[in-house]
């Protein structure tokens, strides 16, 4: 049913209707993608695109050169995509998945960072996480920590009510 605007014609919903709709769809976890969460979501989105493009090229064109490193780049891309999607969705289930993704990401950066120093022969070519993400300005090392901090913060706020 179309509503009539105050000028008599069919018009958009009023501001009160828009606010009511926003309130109905808003959850305590919606804060995941507001404020600092927007910046976090944007950075994860950029990393999802760049890691996916890089891994796709590496897997298609150069897989035989460094299969371990390039497979890890593909894993990183999947984790960045998953985290981005969960940050955008912003509900309880997405919050839990995003926490898990950030935890796996951080663990991956640490393990791959150590292995890239102790077993350099397995990392003939760098992955996103090699040398603790040095090829990306160490953002892969810091990003999951910021993500975990933000998600814990949102989780605490959601638990309070």
C-alpha cells in the first residue's frame, strides 16, 4: 500500500516509518559494522579482494613454484572474505564466525610467519602471511588483533543488553 505524502501524492515512507524499520532490523550485533567496525569492514574487504586476486593468479599461473605458500594465500583470501561477510551481516551467528575467522587468521599469521623463517625452502615465494605479513606492511599481523578487539567489544555490549 502506498502512502500519501503531505503534499497529496504517493510518496516515500515518513521518517518515523524509516526509524521503526531500522529499529526492527537492528540487533545488538549490528554495531559490528558501525563506527570503527565500518573501517574494519572496509579494510577486510580490501584484503579480501587483494588476497583473492593474488592467490587466484598464483594458483593458476605459478602453483608448481611454491604450492604451500600459494595454498596458504588462498586460505588467507577465504578467511578475509568470510570475515568481511560476517562483519557486514552483523548478527549473533556472524559475530561468532567472525571471531573464529580472526582467531584462525592470527594463528595463521603467527605459524606461517615462524615457518617462513625456520623453513624458508617451503616458502620460495611469499604468501600473504609470510614473514608475519611484511609484504603487506604487517597489516595481516595487526588486523586480526584489531578485529578480535572490536568483536569482543561488540560482544560485551550485546551481552549487557
